[in-house]
């Protein structure tokens, strides 16, 4: 670790938030040191080759998409891109149907032959108007009605979040569009692509700077207060930073079960298939070769099992949780020499590009506060 007199900024966590902020600071000629309790860089977006030589995402699929030219331009300094438009199917009573719901979904599910205006009229007829729209249940019922809600959303939500749609903030379901045409892409963003050499390679290039150093396998609690940094960037759970003094913030975790299938070149028709049914304990199956475009005789898949306990992956968007977070946020505002950034530190259900955008902004603010060397 850099000696105290050398270190301008200590960054805790080496995911998108920490590494992006670190690169902004290093580009401003500040000396930065990063630590992470895990044994690798990249946080939850870390990818690697499994024992069979298939590139996998250890912590579940990470698909890059953004409407931000600024975010794309920043990351493009460190990677080439592979065009990739993500598609997802939902297993509804054994039939694979497009999600987000579109005209194809409606026609196949109900045995109809609607054109686009007909699909719009169908949704208008079945929707259950809600006013105000305060929960995810309100969002879904207001757009697709009760039957589609129950088949595609309610069971999946109960498994993934451990809560009913009515218990989640509206923004969770609002992330998923509903279409009346045959567009079966999961995202609408202008830029949809994957790092050509993987996320880990991109992160390694971001860290490749003479003013950047880093260590893995280091817990912040073990070095807290001993590094002599002028400023701290913290991307871990905000409640953990403050010793859970107001009680723990709720997070949702996942168990990842990876499997390689040596005799199967392709396991499923798209990268992800959702399983909303209560009869299946996992929420989805991921086949990574769709995401990466890798050629391999076999294939590697992942099943995701939601868990209440374990590594925190998802802040749970509920009004009571937001109220508790605001108490921690008030403490954070008093820490002039600490910047909290990232999904866990800001208790936000961010996409990757949103994390990068937040870290770019945070880095610029720190440069103004700390100054350039």
C-alpha cells in the first residue's frame, strides 16, 4: 500500500463505481489506491474463463446498455465493443414467450392474430387503471392488466425480491417496457454492446495508470484510518460504513450455480430464460455464449437462486427502506472527506451505466475539492 505522504485518495471497492472514480482522479494527477475484500478486480461485473474455457460472469449476467454518449465514450477508452442486443424469453407453462411483453407475446399466449393497433387496443382493454401509480403492482396492472401481470411479473417478483409487487416501489417494474410491436429486445437504449475482451480486461486497462495502485483481499475494516488518504471514495454498503448504527438496510442476495455442458453447443435459444413459476426455485437460466459470442464446442450456464441472506446485491426499493437510507445519507453528508458512490453506497437500483455516470460526476467533484497535483 502507498505510504501516507503519497496517497491522495483511497478507494474502497473495485467495481464500476470505484474503478471509474479512480481513473478520473488519476487522470487529474491524483495518487489513488484501491482495495477490495474479494480476490479479484471488477466487483460483481467480474468475468473469467471457467475450467472448460468458456467466458462466464461469476456473479450473474452483466449486459451493457446506455443512452449516455458520455458514459460510452469514457469506457471506450479502455475496450473495444461487440454489438449485442439482449433478448429474454419467459417460460410460461412450458412455452417460451418474449419478455418484455410485445405483440408476439400476446398473440401466442392467447391464440390471437392482432396487428399493432390491435395489440394496443387489447392492452387498453385489459389494463387496470391505477391512480396514483405508487407501487410496481400499480405500474404493471396499469399497463398490461391482471392476467399478464400474474403470469409474467408476480411470481418472478416474489422469488427475486421475496416481496409482492404491491410491496415494491414503482421504479422496479417501470424498468421493463411494454410494446405493441414485435420488437423483442430487452432494452431500448441507443447503445447496446459488450466489452469485446470481457469486463475484467476492461477494468485492468482502467487501472493501468502510473498514479493508480490496488490490492485485492483487503477488508476496509482492517485498514480503516491507517492509510493517511486525503479523501476516501467508498462504494460498499452505506449502513456498514456507519456500523449499522440505525440498523441494517435490507438487501437481496443471490446464489449462483454454474454448470458446464460439454456435449451441448447451445442450451437455449437466447441468453436468458426467466422462470416466473412458483414450481421452479430459481428465477432464470443464463447461457453466456449468447452474451459473449464465444465459439466453443460446449456451453456454460448459470441458474440464479434468490436469497434473503448473503452478499448484498440489490438494495430493496421500498418506502420504509428509503426512509432508513435517508438517515444514513444525512450522516454521509457530514463526512466532507468521504464520497459515497455506487449501488450499495447510494442504496439505488442502478444499471451499470448509471453507476459509471454517478462515478464520473463524483470524481469531478472530488478533483474540485481536493485539487490537482
